[in-house]
C-alpha cells in the first residue's frame, strides 16, 4: 500500500518533487539518460535501490548509476516507469512478449518483485512464437522455481495423457465419415500427420509407448478402413457411370487412407494385420480394377494400388511379415499378373525406385517359397514373351538352379551313407 500511496502523489520524472536521480547508461557509454525519481518508491519497489539508498544519505544531488547493454536500455527505462504503477495495474501496462521478456530480465536484475510477478503472469497467459519460446525457456532456467508457471504449456505430458490423445487421433484418422466440403478430410489428414510425428524415432524418441491397447485401437481403425474400401469397390461401377472423375477421386481418398495406415502399421509393428487384410481383398481388387469398364481409366487408382501392393510384397518378401507358405504362394500368384500387366502402362507414372524395390522384393519373395512353387513361377517367366519379362527373375533362376543341384547332391550322398555337410550360399 505504501508504494500505491506514494505513486499517487509522485510522478515519474517529476523534477519538482524528485529527491534522487537514476543515471541509466550502457556499459560502453554510447547511450545514457537521467531520470528524476523518488527514493521512497525506488526503495520500496527494488532491492537494488533499497540497498544502494541505505548506504548513502539522500540528498537532492544523489545519483545512482545503473548499467545495461544497448539492447536492454529501453527495457530498463520502462521498468523505472513501472515502479510508479500501482501493483494491481502493472499487468495492464505489459503489451508484448518481446518487451515483457526484457522488462522481466531487468526486474530480476534490480530485484523488483512486483514487476517480476506481473511479467510472469503475463508470459504464462499470452501466446509465443517459436523464437520467443526458446528465449523464455532459457530465461526461466535462470529465474528459478518462481518463474516455473510460465513453462506450464511446454512441460512433458504424462504417458496416460499422451496415449489418450493418440488413441483419439487414431479414431479420427481412421474414421470413414463422408467429408463435408473437404473440411473434415483436411482435419483427418492433419490428424494422420500428427500421428506420424508422435511416432517419429528422432533424438527424443516416440511420444507414445506402443502397448497392446494402442495397437488394438489401430487394428479396429484398420479394419474399418478396409471395410470402407470394400464398399467403395462395390459402388465403383455405379459411381463411374455417373461421373468418372468423382468416382476416381472418392476411391483415391480411401486408398490414401490405406496407404497411410500401411505406414503406421509398420511403425507400430502390426504390419501382419495390414498384409492379411490386403491379401483377403486382393482378388476382389483385381477383378474390379481390371474389368473392361475401367480399362481406359482410373490410372491414379491403379498407380496407388501398385504402390500399396509394393509395400505389402516388400514386407512379406523380406521377412518383416511372416505368413504361411500357402498364403505366400497365393498372394504372389494373385498379384504377379497385375504387376506384369501394369508395368508398361504405369512405368512413367511411378518412380523408378518403386519398380526396382518391388522387383527385389519379388525375387526375395520367390526364393522363400517351396522349391516346386519357385519352379512354377520361374517356368512361367522363362517361357513368357518380352511383354512378361518384368520382374527380371534371373537371380531367382540362378539361385533355384544352384539349390536344385545341391539338394540333389545332398540327397544322393545321403542315400550312399556319406555325411551330409551343411552348404551355405
């Protein structure tokens, strides 16, 4: 109350009532200014001034020097003015993050507790940009526990809170509601991007632990997306007859969701679920897409299907997804004709890296099949015309020949009673 009473009777820089001068100057003396002040207000509001005033007898000519840098000069000047403002009104005088950071530093240096408290309240409540946030974090570290409330918004969240948000985002990202004027679709895309970021394996590690609760939620969403895809395939012919472009656009939205969930499934280690669902619907996909009605259209859809199939072939071919030999044979025999047929039609549409990676995955895929199934696929490739030469199975053919001979040799030596050595290749 003493400061409030004094501030009503004394005005900042009022030379007629001033009993002390504050000389504010930069350390290099390039900038300086004198401020007429009042010792009762300074002593009450600032520990720095209180200590200095207690050491000297106050006279009209008393001058206290305060040094600062050129960048801090205006903030110190504003602080001196704020010392004259009633405590309950200081907050109203703060009007920008940048200025308040500077005033807070000055207030901390001069021990002005009321101003510090107001600055802390202000910074805790207003928005910051990224650059300001970095500066505030560094400042709070130097101020100690009293400034901790400022950083409430950037404190690590609990695992439970992170998981709850993550699960809610999964539900939204895998929802199948029709978008309203594109707005809902934009929100879904945003949710998908944030889920990818939360799973990012950067220096800080992923934000969410992949426990069964989280995986179960994604499995539900994945199943919903595949059901939506089935429905879209069933309606494709009808939609295509009405408006071709709109039909393709709608199906692409569904396929983009599946492509996204495929990537998330890999990160969350449930790729088996994705491959199983894709394999289950494979025949239906091919029958619809390769029907005569769509022979001259749906090129974006056909490209996206090729991309997703490539990822599934990669997962099984390189062993990150383990399924039975029978399922592997069926999956490859289902998609290999589609890949061969689409290669010359989509070659310029898809990046060469996709074709190269898919070829390598198919070779690896074949070499993990039972030898008789390998022989059947290789025979088809050897007897095919130039149009059927992709994928190049030369490597698979070479390995199959080598294995066939070594298998026969092992069988022969085994029958003759000779020790059977393990052969690596």
